[in-house]
C-alpha cells in the first residue's frame, strides 16, 4: 500500500474513528483503524463490534493495499503534521512510513486479515432524513441517557415510528430514571423503515451520528437490517447494533392531569440556576424552589460552603409550593430549548414536573424532584 493524501482529508476520516475504537484492549486489533487503498480513494474503518464507522476519502493511490494502525496514535501524529500532502507507504512486517515535509514517522501495524468484517447491507430500503432535524432530535435526548451499565435498556435512545392521522414521523425518547426527554420529528415516508415496534439505539452510536451531522450539512439516509441500524451520509456510513431489551413505558411517566403552569424567561432561568449552583458541590447540584404568585425564590444551601438565594420574576398566579431539584438536570434541558420562554408545570413536591417550550409542542421533558437535607 502506498498513497498520497491531503492532511485535512486524512484527518477528517481519522476524526470519526476516535470515539469508536476499543479502549479496554480486550482485542488489540480493535484499538486499530483499518486503512484500505484502492482506485482513487482511501477507506478508513473503525469498530468495537457494537458500533462501526466507514468512510471513503479522496487520495492518490500509488499502490493498492491495506493495513491497520493504532487509531489514536495515527490521529495524534497526523494532527501535528504541517498542512499539505502526506505520504503513507506500507513496509515489511506491517510497518508504515509516514512522510510530511521534513517529518518522517514509522508506525507498527497489524495485518488487515485480523480485522473484523462489518455487517453487510443493501443500498435499498433507506429513508432520507433532514440532517438538521435529526441533529436537533439527538441533542434534545442524548444527555438524558443513563450511564449505569447495569441498566442496559436505558443506555440508549428509543427510536420509534409515529403515525398520527396525516402526520407521520419519528420519535426519540431517553431516560436515566430521574428525567425523561421525548422529541417528535415530522418525517414523510417513515413507513419504509417498518418500525412497528421501537428500537433502542446505543448512545455512543447516536453520538457518532451527531458528529457526522456537525461536520456535514444536508440530508442523510437511515435503514434497518436484522439487529443493526445503518446511517449513511454520502460515502460515510455509521452502523450500530440495536440494544436488546424493552424500553420503559414512557407514557406512564408523563402526567395525565394538568398541573400548575409557570411561564419563565429561559435565559433568566439559566442565569439564576447557574448562580445558585455555584454554592453547591459535587455532581448533584441541589436547589430549592419556593414558588408563589409572580415569583420563584431559588435558593441553595451547602453547610461546607454557604448559602445563596435569588428572586426570579415569572408569570404564575397559583398557590404557593416548595419543591427541590437537581439544578444540573434542569440546566441540561434548558440548554437545548431554542425558545425565549419555557413552560414549567408542577404538581406537588414529590411528583414529576414537566418542562417544555412555550410554543413548540414537539418537545416535552419530565424531571423528578429530589429531597434535600436541611
């Protein structure tokens, strides 16, 4: 294998491998990325057997061939090289020489024959999705995925088809047991996916799709085959294995009755929560809300640091209520809402609270209150 490739083109391909390559080294080959040179391009592949990414990048191929190299070390080396053409040449015993300007590196590789094959898929059966819509839906759900590996059915985002009269589309739902996010996106022709039942897509795989959408604008395609889902953007493909198990019935979490509604300026709310959270320590940023007509008193109390409180003007005419929250959870939600005002709907100090944009009905967020020690 011998190629010449522009630095930015190679770096672009290696960037998408970094969140996928195996960190625990259970199989040394999974720490590597597969490089395959043929025709007029270089294919770059990474997988951890659960998630895979494969891209095709323009290159001058002097001699066809393939090799696997450490994904992280290769990325680190290429990132530091000067702009311009980079020359890669496979040597004996799986060594690869990298030349850029006056810089010369040699990296030890592993034979490509040891690299696992990716799941195959057909070019048909894909649904074209608006990339901006999908990115927005991912951002509004991925932060609430559980990190508890013992609850594997919560380690991903529920992806399901919705049919409501003439409106059809996709729904994404995530929860970690303390909060829940539900986002609907209107998409025509969604029936081609044949998603009669929802599937759980791993958060790490979904995050790779988000990275693709951050780099490339426009639509992308999605398809399901067996127990895999395939996202395709031109010559870049992300494949992930569907998480087995049943997602909780999220409809049971969403309150069916109407609570006490409070209209709050989103940015003012964010600023107040950040100031009060500064008094708290650790991962749990506990704050107390004393809600009364036209006002919320947000307060924080940490015996080892001090106390703080702030009045926040709101639109509310109901009875007084006191309720406690993890400020970090609320801030996560507020940061992905795009409207100036939000609707905060409370019920009682021990029941879940609804947060939603004031206008857009496609998003709803549920958060559980917490107990604070006095």
